[in-house]
């Protein structure tokens, strides 16, 4: 009985527009993020040193030469742009996901929890129908244009965001956060000067 209700709720058809907005914003933010936060601007400095910290069990993953790393970043950027405009959506997602996780595994020291979230959201988008509205794919293929999407497309993204903030809240109940030690350095940043 409960399983049937959950199954019906997951497969209930929903309007695709909110999922399209999520896709567009995610693609745009990742296209901007690749240059600054993901390190494309400093690829020559980032992967040439001996002070790298690799993920355990992934020490065998090594950076490519400078030219190939630039192509990896370019492929990831093109994937993010493809996600944003909804062009060849599944291939664009894969073009973003594979280089993203490769670069994430290469350099453990430069990532935070949101880095994992971006990678997980891109995988969730891969399995979604986020290209049914306001996308090049929908413009090319009228069969999918404005076609409703199953509710599980929304539920997976919402659940992932819930997990992130739930565990972040639990983490902030430790003595370091409650005592203010974790925010001491961040609170001194120039952005917080007016406050």
C-alpha cells in the first residue's frame, strides 16, 4: 500500500519548467565556476607540483600534460555550456561529469563539500529529463518539447539538497562550531567588514 503510493508519487507527471531553470542555472554557474574555482585559470601551476594530496586509493590517477589538461577543462566547460542550453543533453552531462570527477580526484586539497554536491547534481541531471523545456533539444525535437517529467526528477534533486544541509547542520553541532573556532578565520575576511 505505502509502496504503491510512493511509486505513484514518484511517477506523477510534473511541469518541466522548474527542472529547466535548475538545469540552466546549474550549467551557467558551472561554466563560470570552472574558470575560477575549479582551477582552469591556474592549470599550469595546479598540476605540476609535488605537494599534491591525492584521494586515498586513487594515487594511480595522474594529471595529463599541460595541453591535455587544458583540453580536459575545455571539454568540461563545453559540457557545462551544453547543460545550460540543453543541447545534446545526455552527452553534455557526460562531457561535464567525467572531467569533473577526474579533476576532483586529482587534487583533494582544493575542494570542499560543495565540490561533491556539484558532481552529484550533475549525475542526477544526467538521469533526468531536464531538457524537455527551454532547450535546444526541445527545439530540435518537438516530441519532447514541454513534455511533462516524472516527479522523481524533482525528488532526487530535493533529496540531495536536503542531505547536504541536514548533515551540514549535524556537523555544526560539534564543539569547534559551537565555540566559534571554525568561523574565526572566515569572520575576519574582508567581505564581513560591514557586519
